[in-house]
């Protein structure tokens, strides 16, 4: 018959069409007419007439087998030894992986209860957000533990109350950074998300953001001189006295991170949030040290009693020591490390 695949392809394409038939005026409105000639079943394709180069005609069913079926399978998937159908879901670049995973799981749960068959089993495999969640939670826990350790170390050198004044500068500086960074992102054209680079930047700056507060609070405590100078006057004088040294010290700490803002290439786009987060957090620590810490000092710094009191080893202390010794023994029996921790 000398019929080529191109002849068959053209014949099918010319018959399977939806074309415009023009406009018709109806009730003062022009309506568009569409002529729909699309195939609705396999038999219509089989009855298609194909012209040969010699001028004769043949039915497509005479030269080909036409059946309504699935595309030829070229990939296979199995789970627990059974054949399955897989659906790969990939997030867009720059989107939140954990948020995407949560929405997908919520969508699956909703469809199971409404539109999907009851006997259809859906399994989520290869969810990369699980590892991301674990890493994210570990990093958050590290930040919390670091904050506690910083507070404890400050208590050894500054006393409990002054140490708390200084330690509060950590969450306050981070809070100001949280508020500022999305606004700066919309202003300068970068998308701010809470990712591991940002959290690592907070962890890196954990011990740096307290420097300014330490200087201001310690200077306030020195000028206050246990009540010899009014606390409001002492707070103002302390903040003004160390303004330039604290500012210059913070700027010299920030200076090495500024060139990282212009790091080129893919690595630069990836690491961009590290210097941005550190710079904004350290600048926020200046605001906390100059404005919020003096307010804390005015409201809560009190005259201290320096009279020496002879320590007493009374029944309450003995009871506490016995309880802690008992817990230490139980800790050593359970695990050596736990016993050391209690001691």
C-alpha cells in the first residue's frame, strides 16, 4: 500500500481536531462556535480512512491493531516484594522542605478520607525531611544548651542577677534579628527562611552577643557602687561612658564577615545567610546593650548586702546532701556517666 508512518500520523492529526466555526449572533450577543471532532474511543480511530500515495483508501484497522490500553511500561517499582506505582514529589528550589512534607502528608490524609478507594494503601518512602527534622532539632537543642552554659558561666563571674541581665540579651538579640531579616529580605531582594545555616549562625554568635551587655551591665554596677550613685544616673553614665569602645569592638568583630556577603557562585548563594545573620544579630545586640539592658538595671539592680554570714550545716542541708548522695549512687549503678552528671 506504500503507506508510511507519517501518512498515518497526519490522518489521525487531521481528524482529531477542535476548530472554531466562527461567531453567531444570538439575542444580541455574538457567541463563538466550536466544532469538536476529537476521538472518544478506540473504535473511531480504527475506522479512520487513510489515503495511499496511489490514490486508494484503506481503513486503519486493516493495517494496524488499535486498542485502548496503557503506554508500554519501561520502568518498574516494587515495595516489600510487591509491584507498586510510585509518584516522585520534588520541591521547588528555595522552598521549605519540612513545610512541603507536612502539606503532602496532610493532603494524603485528606484524600484517604474523601476520594481515594478504601483498599488503596499509600506508603511514603524516601522522605528527606525526616533527616532534616532531626538535624534541625539537634541544632535547636544545641543553641538552648549553649545559652544555658553561657548563663551559668556568667553567674560565676557576675552574680546571679547581673548574669541574668546579660543572658537575656541573647534571646532579645535573636528576636530582633527574626523581625528585621524578613523586612531586609523584601527590601534587598533575598528570601529569608529558617534554615540550618541561619541556626548555625545563631549558634556561632551565641557567645559574642553577650559581650556588649557584659560591658554595659558591669560598668553600671561599678558606677552604681552599691547605692552610692542613683541607679538611673548610673545607667545613663555607664552606657554613655562605654558607647564608643563597645561600638568599635562590635564593628571590628563584624568586619571580617562583610566580604562574605559578596562571595560569588552557588556556594556564595548558599553561605550568604551566615554573614547576614551574624551581622544583624550583633547589631541587634548593640540595641539591647544600650537600650534594654540599662532599663533592666534601673528596674532590678538593687543594693547588695556584703555582710559575712557564717555558714550553718543544719538539718535541711544534711537532708539535701543525703538525697543527692543517694541519687548519685543510683546514677552510678545505672550508668557511670549519669552518676558523674549528678555529682
